[in-house]
C-alpha cells in the first residue's frame, strides 16, 4: 500500500450515471475503510478536529475503524454530530478537516469524510440507533425549521433532557437536505430519513405543515404554549436574481425552485405527476455547489447543459469533487462569461441569452479577482431554459412577525456571535438564517453552539 495515496473509492461510471438519479459515490467496504484508516497517524495535537465545525474526535473514530470496531466508531461520532451519514457525503472536507490533515503535507490527506460516511452507513445497516435520555427536565424547547441547524440543536437539547418540538413549514422534514441536494449526491430514503429518525429516537417531535409567522407566531409559542426557549433555524430560501431584462420569461427558474421540484416533488420520477418543463439546451448561471447540483440534475433530465460563470475555474466556489463530476458527466463550462439579457420569443419563452466576455483584475474583499467586462465581446447563447444560481437570502417572515427581533439589511437575523442569542431574550438563531447561504456543516455547528448557550441560559433562570 502507498501510504501517500488515498484508498480509491468506487463510483458509478459517468456514462451510466447521467441516465439515473442513483448515488454517484458507492462508498468503502469494511476492508477498504480499515485500510484507509491505517493512513491516519493519530496526531497528538490533531488539527483536523479544530478544522471540524462540530469538533468530532476524528482520530478517535478512525482508530476504531482500524480495529474494525465500527459500533464504537459510530458511538464516538454520534457524541458530536447529529447527521454523520449526511456530512460524510456533502461536507466540504477538503477545505476543513482534510485541508489541515498532516498526512496531506506530503501526499493525500486521510479520507475523513468517506470514513465518516462508512461508519454512519454501517450503523444504519446494523440498526444501531441513539437512545432517548432516561429523564426529562420538564422544560419545553421549540425549534423552527428542520434543516441541519434545527436538527442539530434539537438533538443536543433532547440529549440534555429537554422536551423538544421542531416546527417545519413543508410537508416533509429535512429542510435543504430534502429539497436542495439531489438524490445522486444525497439519497433521501436511504440516508436523510434514517438520520432524521435517529433525532426523533431521542424523543424529538416534528410537526410539519406549520408556517411559523402564519400558522403560529414565536410570541404565541412562548406566551401561550409554554415554550421556555426557541431556536430559529429557518435557513435562507429566497433566491437572488441578476435584475437583467428577460428574467421573468417562461423557462427561467431559480436553482432553488428547480431543485425543489426535482428533489421534493420528484419531478425526475415518471410515476409522479410533477414534471419540470426543461428545454433541450440549459444554462445554469453561477459557480457554486447549488449550480453544479442544478446542472447535473438538468443533464439527467435529458438536456445539453452549460455552466455560465463570470470568473475563471480557479475562483469557482463549488467543491472540487462536484466540478470534477460535472465535467465527467459532460457539463460544458462557459467561464469568464456574464449574462446581460435573456432573449424571449413571441410566446414569452426563453430563446437565448446575450452574454459578454469578462477579464479578471485585482482581488476584491472575498480574496477573488474582480471581473470586468471586455468591451465589444457580446455574443449569443441559444437556449430554452435558464437556471439562476446566484445565492439565497433568509425569508423575512419570522423577523417581521416576532416582536423585538432584529435583522440586518440582508434579512439575516442578528445574534450574539458567541451565544446565538437574538435581540429577544430566550430566542436563539443559527445557520443560514443568520449568516446567509452557507454549508450544511456550518449550520450544524451553529445549531450545536446555540444549544449549549441555550442550556446555560435556561439553567441560570
């Protein structure tokens, strides 16, 4: 074995997977996982733990994989993470725990994410489930939103003995995990639902079809229904647009709508009566993970797909793995390209997009080089569908219906950076509702930190 190289992981062949929505990555066997785990040198001062937003004891759980004691490996992970099977699949390990792995200095870092996924999948297959605490403390907690922040906060509070109820606006719990991330990256029945069931096994109740701010307000939950504290983890579901001519044409989607209709409403499944009308030529505007998800979904629905992004490949914010998979699947990349206008036919449908070439100048506040237009470089892309993937913002419903709850000019709820406490005593918030659109694991970190602060707050009362 070459200890400088990761143990390869099996994947579906690109030519086959573009014709289905099955998971691309097939995971490690127990022998492959144990072999990869031996590459961990068990650092005395493990930087990987500091690089993890939920501070998993990474050397600890990997050591147990070497021993092939997967039950103990899972027990260690479960102390820190509510959603290990999910994080093992969608977490950007390459910019967090694996980025600082000592093994990566002279070779490949340890495949921490793939090992986490292996352990969580093994636990599910062997029916290893968390257990509810023996005693309750008699206090009620409301969690608004059942995405990664809400599920994590609920798990942490339930384990501390609180009576926790999650209120979810949609008909199915999971938030962005069910509506935003495609099946081929994150299977719903095999991965997401079992992780949610693990949270429920701790005694957490989930009420769906409850739109807090309309069905009930946070003030009513606290003043009339006796909840001692509230955590807001409602995410950021309002899509952003460019404001260019033609954006209201038929055939223009936000990535949020497009993915929701595919993932939650099963538009990819012919047995469901909820199709997406997708043209044969599709452009996805943007370069993040959501853009890659939308592009790869459209490809599987039979379209010729291109990514249109105003910077170069070096500045693409998407995970390297997602860009690699998109290229393997035949997605075209129009880089250093920016839309100026969506062209519309006489019936109001998209027929093309006028774009301009870009060049990169000095770095901006994000550390990426600022793009500017090249005069006279306009050209036309012939299209039937445009999917805008330009980020999302929090819905203002919660802020506008809760007395004294402050938000900033971007619609994000204002909190104390250390505790997650909002401007209202007893109300905490975290995840995309506070930061704007970010990653699953950062939302989980915020939910975990808020739970710790909420517990301290209630114990002081």
